[in-house]
């Protein structure tokens, strides 16, 4: 009986050590992913349409937010205020956002994290936020001074709607991997500020 108790305690100790090692590995991966882009100054939040920051007229880029490959769950839009590139997820009436992941960089650098086979590594995206129930708008502000004219971003979301929980992507160019994930190839020059302070 004593030997059985010792054996069970030994197994439990091995399990604890293994679990801790796995957690530390995940934390290190997460920290290294965040430190890869130290020049990005990003704040994120969620807002209603009425209190969303708006010092611009029309977005300089708008694309559909595609959920589950077949549903238009909303839009992802881009604005520029002269300093920040402003990327906003907005869902349609029947959809809400539970989480967002954003990776952005210069297209020439191919900086969006991917696997060797070309699938996006969402857990390694530089910016990620969880959101409370019924959030319909999420906005990220990125310091545009670290971007060249040709920038790329992958905007991923976890959404809820009439079909239940779905993965969603900003509609754009397909990744090389064997999935339906997409990224957006865009030009900062499409978001020039006019003399009156609005973008065009």
C-alpha cells in the first residue's frame, strides 16, 4: 500500500513538472512574438459606433470581414489621421466579436508570422485582444511611421452570429498554405491627408 501511494505521488510530481515546462514554453513563444516588432505603438479597445474615435471622413480602404468562409459578418476598414493607421473591425447587426488578432508590417518584409507551409500562425500575431459579450467594433491604432508605402496586414477575428462561433478574416489575398486565411495588401499613399485634415 505504501509503495502504491509513493508511485501515485511520483506520477503526480512528474505531471506537475511537465505541465509547468509546457506553460513556460508557451509564455516564451508569446513574449518573443510580441518583441519582434518593438516599433509598433498600438492601443486597442472596443467601442459603440456612437463613441468611436472619428476625426476622418470615409475610410481609405474597406474590405469584408468573412466568417466561416461563406458569411459576410461585417467589414474591416482603414483610416489614417496623419500619425496612426487606424484599423477597425465592425460587425453587421447579427454578429459580435469575441477576440481579434492583428499582424501588420511592410509587404516586402513578409513579416506576418506563418508556418513553413504558409499557414498564418495566429498565436504569434503581434496584437491580440479578447472582448466582452456583444462587442461590435474593435479599433487598433498603429504608428504609420514604421510602415513603407506598401504594407500588408492580416486581420483575424473570432465572431458569433446566426451560425454560431466562427473564424473570420479580412478579405484579401490568400496565404500560401492549405487553408482559407487571407491578408490585405495595401498602399499608405491611398490614405493621404487633405489640407482640411480629412483623408482621401
